[in-house]
């Protein structure tokens, strides 16, 4: 883990035993430039496809704008484009569980143009629903985030019983362009037939949303089993598209059964 997030990453007391994370990707040791397909596959456990952005050069290894010695992931969002094939989207897979923590860092480049909004990664399971679906037409959930107008931050959820076809939204605060943010979420799935699941979302280690008595699944086959690694502008219409190329930086992805918060 990088020293820059020491205040909010795992702290292990002397003599304690901490379970190993099920996924940890920090880009350390890479050289700024193309994100090699073999490195991508080693990090995420799948071969890169068109939507990952590697071939088009939208997804690259870059120097941290605040620390040139720290390699990070930079995603470019081309002018005039929206949707999953315009920037970066893929789905990781890992050992299924009813309870997981996800944490990663994100930085919107100075001067970032927010337009109407865009997506950020979150946990998921089942059929990882996205894309404006009627309730009852999917068997799973996703707990992605969004930025919206003027950098407002939102939890963006697909789950059984959701109210909006295009995902339910819950306000989290506001992002600024320039600083790094640490985004942490903890999802606990419900028992079948009960509304006893939960989601807690943190920004920089501060709790900004707590949802309890939730239904995330209606089938035992649905488990937390991956990250929906979505980041793009949209929305489904071109008025969501950026007027010029935009950049966002990511680092220190972690999925664990135990809290990464200090």
C-alpha cells in the first residue's frame, strides 16, 4: 500500500492475524506507458477486451500527478463519447462471499469537466445488472458510484426492488478536481427472504452513507463475486459527453473480508 493513504488503509496490530485480501492491485513496479495485456491479465484475472481501453490507449500506466515516483492507472474519456466502450469497463471475478469490503483511490484531473455525470467502480454479483433494467428482469446487484453535475458524488445502485429503472441514487457529498479520494464500501448480502443486507460507503475514511435492512438478492446463487469496473461519461444521450478529452486516475484497489480502514 502507498504511504499517501496510510490514514485509511489496513493497520495490523502486533500479534494479530489479518486475512489476506482476495484482490489487491496497486500498479507498483510498472513503468509509465502502455498497460501491457499480460500485466492487465495478471492484475485482474482476465484478458483485456475492447471495452477495457488498452488497445485504444484510453487505459494506460501513468505517473501520479502528485508523486512522479508512483505509477497509477490513468483512464482517458475521449471528447464527444459516452458509454461503456468509450473509456473503461470490465468485470473482475473472485471467490464469492456474502460480505466484502472494496477500497480504491480516485483523482479527477485538474480542470476536469463534469458535464452531467459518469460512472465509477463498485461491487457486484449475479448477473451484475446495469443499463436501465426493469425490476424483476435481472438476478443480481451492483453498488457502483457516480459523479454528477458540478462534481456531486452519488451511490448508484441496482438491486431487487429498486425504484428507478436506471438505478437508485443516494447523495454522498461532492468531489473536487485535483485531490486524491479514498473510496471504501462494505456490502453485506441479505439472507434469502429477509431484508437484512447492508451497504456502508466511506469517502476518505468518513462514513457518508449507511443503508441497512436492504434486499440485495432473492436467490442463494447471488453472491458478491466481482468488481464492476465501470468508468465512463453517461447517461445514454450525447448531452452527457465531455466537450474535450478528460482524465481520471485510479490506484490501490483492494477487496477484502476485513475492514481496510484504520
